[in-house]
C-alpha cells in the first residue's frame, strides 16, 4: 500500500499543479502544532521567491484549487484547509479518508507494508561471542540489536542471513589449551605420537572451561614462559596439529552448546554458526592475491594495505593483513570472511553490529576489502556501532564487586525483579507467574536497550525498565494484554462476530481519530526503521500508539456500547491496533503473555 503521508502529499501536489505551481511544493508533513491542525504544508513559503508572490497568496490559490476539486465538492482528503500567515496551509483529514485507509490495512496480512520488487540478499553479522569466555553484558547489545535489525529486514521482505561470527580462533584458544595441558597432561590430545581416535566425551564441563580461561589469561600476563607456550599452542592449532585441533573442536562444541541455550533465552537465533576459524583455509589464497595485485605490501615485516584517503579528517592507519611473524589477526579473518560471504551468498549488504569502539577496525576492513576487490562495488558494507550500557553511576555496567557482569546474572536479576511484581497478582498461579515474568523481563530488557538510538550510551536501570508505566517494555505488553482481554470478553458476548471480519468505521471523535492516524503511519515507520537499521523508531512508534490507545480506551465504553454498529467498529479498530502492536514487538524480538 502507498504510504499514508504520500497519499496526502499527492493530493496537495495536484492542487499546487492545478493552481499553476510546481507540484513538488506540495509536500505535507505531520503538524508541529497539533493544537491547530493535524497536518501542514509549507510549500507556499518555499515557492515565494520563485513565483515572486507573497506566500499567503500562493497558499490561497492552492486552497481554492482544493475547494474546487470534484466539481466543487472539495478535496476527498482534507476536511479543513486553512491559510495562515505568512503562508502555512493548516490541514485536517476527512474521517472517511482515514477510515478507508485503515480498512485497507485491516484487509492486508502485511498491514499495508508492500514487498520489495526484488528482495536484497543481506547478511547480518551479530552476537560475536568468544568461545570459552562467558557471555557478558557487552554481548547483549549486539545480540538484541542485531536480532531486531534482522527481523525488521525480514519483515521488509529481504532475504536475510544471520551469522554469529564466533571468536573461536585467537590466543584465547591457545591459553585454554595450555592450561588444560598443565592440568591434564596425560590426555591423548597432547601426545603427538597418538594416532587413534579421540574420546567422544570432552575432558571438561562448560563451568570448568569458563574458570580456565580467566585463570590462564591472568597467568599469561605474569608468566612470560606461559604466555610463550600459549602463543606456540595457538600457532600449532592454526597450523592444524591433529591433537590440538581435536581438542579445539571439543572446546568449541561445549562452549557453543552453552551459548545456544543462552541465546535461546534471549529469543535470539542465528542461521549460521560460522566463526573466525571457518575462514582459516581462505586466508593463504586471499593473501597471495593481495600480494600479487600489489595492494598489500611489506612494512616493517608486516603485510599491510594502505587505506587512508585524502578526504580523511583524521588519519586512518594502514590495515595490517599479516603480522611480522606471519600470524593472522582480527582484520585478516574479517577480510577472509568477506571474501567467503561474497563468493557463497553474493550479498547486496553485509551489516555488522558491534561496539562502536570497533569503528576504526571496520573502516580499515571495509576500505581494504574494496581496494583489494574482495567485494563488488554494489555490495554495501555497513557497520552499526553501538554505545555502552552503563550503570546508574554513568560508568560501564559492572557487578557489585566491580567485575564484568555475566549475561546470565543480569538476566536472572531482571527475571527476579519481574517475578516479585507479577507475583502480586493473585490471579496468576506460581508456575504461570514464573513463565510470564521471564517473558515480560525479556521485553523489559530488550525494550530498555532498543528504545535508545543504538549509537548512544544508555543506563541500565532495572527499576525503570521493569515499570508497568512509562516508556517501557512492560507498559507496551500491558497495553497488548488489555486489548486481548477486551477482545476475549467481546467474543464471550451474545452476537459477537469475528473481529477480523468487522469494518473499521469513521472515527467518533478526535481521540479515536488520532489513534487511527497513528495506525495509518505504520508502513512509513517500518520503512524508515529498515532504511536506517533503527529499531528505536519502532519503539517510539509503539509507545505513541500505546499512549493514544490507552487514552481512547479510558474515554470509551467499548463493551457496554448499545449501538451494535458502533461497538463493532471499535472492536475492529482495537483488533487492528492489536495486530500492529503485535507485529511491532515481534520485529523487536519479544512477545506478550496471555495476562500479567
Ligand atoms: N568477537 C568479537 C568481539 O567480541 C566480535 C565480532 C564481531 N564481528 C566481526 N565480524 N568482527 O569483540
């Protein structure tokens, strides 16, 4: 369906044209003085110079052209066209115009959201956890934002692949291997002469693994010999030494099984579980090509690509492809991953979601990829850098002891807070209360994050996030639950009809009309959220929609309405509002409980 505002602008553009002015001046926007009018057009001011005419006169001509439309019956779109000095056109919409737009939306599975002519192939690289290290809150934002960006793009009709891009190939693997060898030297993995099969069972649990990594990491910082051994084990692993590779596979398997469970709890899922290691075989050929074409050259023993541009306002250092000892780096695996993704999936876009402190890294990688011809010019490489999640003190979120907080702990805290609230509702029995708390807590957590523009830092405020009032996830869910409850009570009434088959009528008052105009803005909002990879726009939209619905709800006795046609129209409107909200929270990656 054509966007609501575009339809309105078209009506205005045709009036500018009919009055002898450029139709491009007829752009209509939502009013910034809602006390005066619903929409406005400032085109007369813009045209004054060109037509050497007072804006007030131009606006008057346009208003006249609108009044003369339809053989003098006037515009089918505007109920009010007011010319205000110096030359504003203040506009209100005809009830029937709004009503018919909503009725069309109601009849469409996609709520008026058109499908693209040709879907784009999009890869979203998000999550990015590191094997053998526990997930911490820093990984939360990538997962939550990435999942929403993925779902928005999917709803938009694109072909989207989500790839977790595991950190599974760096020094942390060498450290874990080194420490395992100290603790269990007799394992067959460490015996180079061993040729038999390795045990199916991993020689450690995930908790042991998580204890080992920080232990080994701390030790390597104090003990140079230990560090050297870890470096050596990393190299031997990357060179494919049979035992170490088999042990590495065990580490990955145990770690990934645990991650899957964690991401499931976050309602986050990936199509690909590739990692840095998966592209290891791609590196030698890629490096060869870069050397042969001359884009990469040796500098102080390392292999680098110049990526600076004259237009740069600050210096962008060369992109290092291989270290002087020949080892690959984070950049190397990212370049190789681009090569592999282009060859396998021919993406139109690759979108990366990481902490914004990685911005320089991605600038270097994207430029090096373009310069060395790893990506066709038509492929867009996009980095969405997010800000830090801070505690109430404004500093990066920490545990009470000052350490990095594990994601599991954070989730458990917010679950507990939610449970204490939901348990106060005597109608909800224990088991349901627990499941509901988890569901609402997830919405609290995700909405608390997503409602901020991604690039900004935000404060993790558990009291605010879990509140049932204000700009929060629980408030949105509460609104949806309220709608569903009305629909259920309606269904139980004598003579109730299927709400999907009912017609949305003309708005009975201004409050209802406002709600209807919000709903009509759905497809434009979604388009914008997709174009800018901006889930916060969906949040801002549903907050407004929920507020306007609740105002309508408090002003209207829906279920006791005596006029059946009026009641049915309200039920149809409520049902449509519920569909729009449900669609929106689905793209944000959470859902509503039956009651709360
Ligand atoms: N593992 C990385 C980290 O923890 C994030 C990976 C992001 N994706 C990428 N293609 N570099 O910082």
